[in-house]
C-alpha cells in the first residue's frame, strides 16, 4: 500500500489527559469501568502513527509486556470508536483499519479500487466544509474521514 503526505502524530502528554476524560465519561455513560487494560489500550492507540489494524495493536501491546486477549481488544476498539476517539477506515473491504482522530489533523485519502494503493492528503477546504455542516446542525466537529475511491491511471492493466 502506498501512502504519501505528512504524519500528524500528536504529542502524547498534551492529548492523554483529555482523551482519558473523554473515554472515562463515555464508559461511565454505559456504566462501564475505566480499567487498567482499557488505559493500556488507549496508550497503545495513541502511540500508533497513522493507520493500524487491531491485530497489529495487540502484537505491539504484547511486545510491550501487556497481557491482552483478542476479545478484550476488539471490545475496547469498539468502545474507542463509539466514543469518537478512533475511527474505522475501510481501505479494501477486507480488513478494518483504525486511526486516532482525537487530537490529530484529519487525513483525507484517495484509494485506487483496483490496487488498493492509497494517497493521503490534507484539504483545508474539506475541513471548512465539515465545520460549516456541523455548525448548521449545531454539532461540534471532532474529526472526519474523507476518502475518494477512484481508479488510478498507474494501475491500469
């Protein structure tokens, strides 16, 4: 897979406190606890640079000495997604990828439908449109995903 564009990795210390609060509030609304396992997963997600798969997140956590089951990982990924901390990014329809959206600049992408090649870009116009749409509905924007599915001329047969 191809990817171009700049990484907008957050500064962990500046983002961790608000993320913990957001996640704790969300869990509390579901009468769930903020466990040490969930805290470890939140830290691991914040250390990811760009897109990641749930299995690669589990591998990196295990390499870091954390014990995590697949079931706990997938349940927590679902909770993080529902809380608006990460978003699911479908690239080829086969495997779900995720990315941290809280505390990061949005990443927009072009994806070739033939090859799955991906080019990431940032568009101020898309961000402005998102903000206007949210304002019209009285919503507070926290992130977005803008993916254009197209056919790349380099990938023609």
